[in-house]
């Protein structure tokens, strides 16, 4: 990967004799491999880790974790986006530690992925792996491809939502979720 970065810089006409660029190809390759694309090396099951039996009587009650910070890369321009995620699920057969929801988010965010697909993958994985009858992933992000290119909308915030199961079909349950998030829908 570092050779490809060096070739890219050379093809862009960057003077590789600049001392600030001495180890740039290696640093860029390390960042991409270990921070931006490391999600490809994990499955949702690995990210969620140990599953626990759902507490008795928890059926139908929402579990919500808000303001999970994330960063990802747009597959169209290889520019970053970052933001906040709100993840919710209704326990089915199993539950997971709260911190594992952030790990699941990073499992997909650390790939080349559209914001809309990121929300879908998180909600779908929660439904599948936990056997949850209702899941949601709501993302708010600052897309650098929108802020720095083309229309250059520096203040734009993008939103993507994905719902599975009852949260997809049940408007009242979805409104309850949005109320917990302190937002109107």
C-alpha cells in the first residue's frame, strides 16, 4: 500500500524530495490499514462479542445508546465523514454490552461505505445476531465530499436512518425512539 501511495504522490506531481514527505507513504498506509479499513477484518459477530440472555420481562422495551462518535470513508471520493450514531434495539433472545454497540458501528464504519448503507448494516446486524424484533440506527454526519467539493456546503449535516422489524412498521414505537433522542419526527 505504501508503494501505491508513493506512486500516487508521484503521479500527482508532488515533489517527493520534500523532507516532510520522507515517511508519508508508510504513515498513510498504516492509517488506512489500521484506522480506516480495519473493519473488513471483523464480522458483526466478532464486534458484538459475548451475548447474554435477555433479562426476563424485557420484551418490547427499547435499549437506546446515543451519541456514539464514528468516522468513515465515502467510497465515491475516498473522503472522510464523521458524526454521531444513535443505536436502538428491543431485546429478543439475547442482549449485548453497551460498549459492543460502538464496536459494531466501527466494524462497518471502518470500511468504504455509504452513510445510508452503514445505517442499514448496523440495524440489520443487530436484528440478525441478537434476534431482536426491532432495531434502528440513526446517523448524523459531516460529509467532507459535500463540504469540500462541488457545492462546498460547509455547514451541511447529512442524516440516514435504518429500521428493522417492529421499528420499521410501528410508527408509535418509532416516535417513542425519536422522543428519547430529543428529536421530533
